[in-house]
C-alpha cells in the first residue's frame, strides 16, 4: 500500500523559510518521480516542483525558481521542499505526489499540509 505523509507546514513571515517533508512508503522508488503541488483558497491546484528518485533531476515552476529546493534522502525514503524567501502568495495547502516515471499522471497523493505566509 502506497503512503505519502507530509509534514512541516505552518506559519511563516514574508521573507522567511519553511521546510516540508514527505515520507513515502510502498513504492519502487527508482521507478517513480515525486512532485509538490499547492492549492490556494479559491484557486486550482498548481504544480510546484518535481524530482526523480533516480538521478535527482528536478524541475520547478517559474514562480518558485531560485526560492524553493526539492531534495531526496534515499536512506529515509523522504523528500523535502525547502522554501525560502516566502511570499504571502505562497500561502496554500501543499501536497506531495508520486508518479511512475513512464506514466502521464500522478497516481498517489498525500493529505496535504498548510503553509501560511503573513506579510
């Protein structure tokens, strides 16, 4: 059974930092890519970043480039999203997701963690 469990959300001030974690289990990690998405109130869910377990190749949405960093701890089966220089518009529920490298869609999702950035 695949499980993705996020943690690390909370309240931060503009310009501050938050690190999100996503602990994954039940996956054949080398065959998957991991992603972070977010959904702000009244808005659709949007892509933030993705990383492959094997090789660590990363892609970021333009609005987070240079501020957010996606990383892997293979020993802990955990991925992290380090979010720096936070802006109030980064306020959202952040979701961790997993997809097969060869597949078109994300198959598994975590429960989400709230990040609130105050100005």
